[in-house]
């Protein structure tokens, strides 16, 4: 993966249907200061690691249901 | 009145029913406390004093909650009273009806006092709020109360409310409760209706309670744990009474001690108190079993990958018209949410299903897990990064490090005080139970509270 560039993000917003983002918000994604998104680049890198995991037939999580222990 | 505002629901109810106290005097005592403290510490965003006193005057003492004043996080819709979400975006929003949980409490005669401050729309765990002010820690005003339900935790800790409602998406009830020295309960995902609560992330949002002790938490659980057919996320079960089993013998209960992650990089005093808790449970006859938890390597990213697109989706309408009214912090989160791909989101939800299956295998072997509540004491206000036992991380991540996993799995969890740290700030322990087994969770928590007591009120 290439490092994400602010210009790339800006072009994505221009060329796809998205909510508008200010310059400061895009800047926060490539050079984070606020702590909650502790590096958008790091997030993308980790998402790429998750993308290649073999998950087999595992479905998405839905509503939780009461469980029974095996002996019950 | 000082002792009165720190009394639990059972004691207050007893005084009301024995005519030692009137509901109006009780409500007045709490409002006086709010009047004294709220100008310095913005715990309440709004109040409904006139209506509350009117209701107190005519309350019928038919239930343990009758005449008991409470407050709720300003994400709960309340008829005729503003629901702001802690944001300028909804500053003038007034709902036409109460959230279902507020309705249930009012039906039993509980009296709504007002709405508590929070991290804007629950997006964050520090409780920092630039618009309504940041709620500070009841034990030290230079420290954070934690969040996102900062005001609800502080309201109970400071004796401004007898109990409070919050929401918990990654620890937003349990973590501030831990930092403020009160009991924070997050029931099973789907156990309590979310109807009428402004959402942050549908997949992870839970209703939760702040109380002075575990007994009060059990009472509220029994009142609020009612199936709501109008909330599609609510699960129809036949739960057992949490109050009925509160004092049950815990001999033979199996307590799981995570061997990975949950005791790492933790403040040594908090760790020591947690080990005392484990020792106490063992003395009472519980069986201690080391357990291997699922890998936590990617859990924060998985959680965030679900949170950001869901928050973006809910706020989409507001963003079109009121984008500039959101905090810079939240706008950056929305920006990130736009660049998360659909496959990332679905994959994250599949990983959550994997976590659920792995944790269920753990709960096939144990009844309850025990961990520290938070790895750290309340961080200083204006802190961005926190260092705890060799690990440096954003303050919000530190505060919710041990809690957020259980929002993904949906298991019921509670934090309760284990006394004061040498800094004078509260410490806590977290218990987690099998899905829909709040009764066992509260039974163990009640026994543990017998060892540590409730936190002494702040000076």
C-alpha cells in the first residue's frame, strides 16, 4: 500500500458522492493531532491486515441470543 | 441533608414510605446540590425543576423508585425537555415523547431532574465538551470524569442524583463509573430497549445505569429489563430477577482470570486491588480458573471500523445542514468514516461474530470474568496521551482499554469501586458474565462490594 495523500482523499471526495470535508479534517487524517483517530494511515494499514485474514464462512454479527452451556 | 444525597435508593425509599421525608424535600435537596455545584462543574445541561417538584408533590409511593430523583445522559429523548446530544447541532431539539427507559422509570414514580452532559454525541471517552464544558472528576477537579457519559457518572458521585442513565458503546458507562467511584452497569446487548435514545453506533450501543451500589443496579435492571416490541434490537427473553438472587451463595461459581491483555500495562495499585478482589472471591468459595481470551490485537480497529460509518450514516442528514456546528474532533471522525470501504465494515462485523464465538467458548468454562475496570486512574484534564505501566496511548483508548471488547461481544458487564488510589482517585474492578446472565453478574458484584464497600463520597 502507498502512503495516503491528502490530495488523494480530496480527489475521492470530488469524484464520488460524499459529504464535503474541510481542509482541516483531511489534514487530521494524514497528520493526526486529536488522538481519537490515532493515525488514519495506521487504520488503513491495519484494515489491510484484516482484509487478508481467512474468515471462512463466518457471517457478520447479528443480534445476540441467550446461550446454553454444552451440558445444559 | 449531606447524608441524604449520598443515600441509596432503598434507604431513600424507606424514609419516604415511613414519612420521615417528603418527596418534595428530597427533590429539593438534590436540586440544591445541583445549584451549588453545577456552575463550577457542568454536570447538567438542562433541568426540569418545576415539573420535578410538581411530580414529587403528587407522587404515590407504590414502588421502591417512587419519589426517587434521577437524571439521564442528554442522548435520551425526553418529552418537553431539550435533548441536545451534547452538541450545538441539536441544541434546540425538543422531543414529543420520552425514551422507553425513561417511560418505565416514570411509570414507577421516579422523578426526572434533568439531562446530563456528555462527550458530543458519545463520540469519545474523555468527556471533553467544548460547547457545554467538560465535566471534571468529583474527586479532583484537575482530572477527567471520563466519558462519554461524564455528567451521569458525576451526578451520582457528587450526590446530585440518586441514580442516572447513560449509554455504553465502548465503555461509556463502565469507564466513567470506574473513574468517579460509582457502580456502572452495561447489561447484555439487546436486553434493554434503546428506543428514544439518540444512537451513536447501532451495533455497539447499550443502555446503562449509574448507581451508588450494586443493590440499586439490580433494582434498575429489574425495572428496565423489559422487552420492547417496538425496538427491533431488543431481545425477547425471560430473564430471572436480579434482586432475588443478589445475596445467593457464590460457592462453586467459576471465576475466569484472563491470562492475556486484561492485566497488562495497568496501574500497580489498581492491579493489586483487582488481585485482592480475586482473593476474596476465592475465600468465599468461588473457583478461580485462568482463561485464554481471544487475541485483542485488532479489537480497537474493528470497533472503530463499525463505529465511524454508522455514526456517519446517522448524522448524514445533520451534516448536510449543520456540518459547521459539530466539533472539529467529530468532523474528523466523519471524514475518516467516509473512506472506510464497505468490505472493511462487513469484515469488521464478521470479526465481531468471531469474537462472540471465541468468548462463548470461554463462558462454556466459567460463570464470570474479572478484570480491572480501567488500567488507569482519571487522567488530567487536557491530556491527549496517557502513559500507564510502560504503555503510551490516547487518553480515550486508555480509559476504555478493558471495556470496549465486551460491547462487541454484547456480554453484560459491571464496574464497581475497589477503594481509593494513593492519589485519592477511585479505582475499580470489572466483572463480565455470560449473555443475559445479569443475575449472576450482580450476585458476584454484590458479594465483592461487601469486601470493598462503596466509595467514600468526594470531599
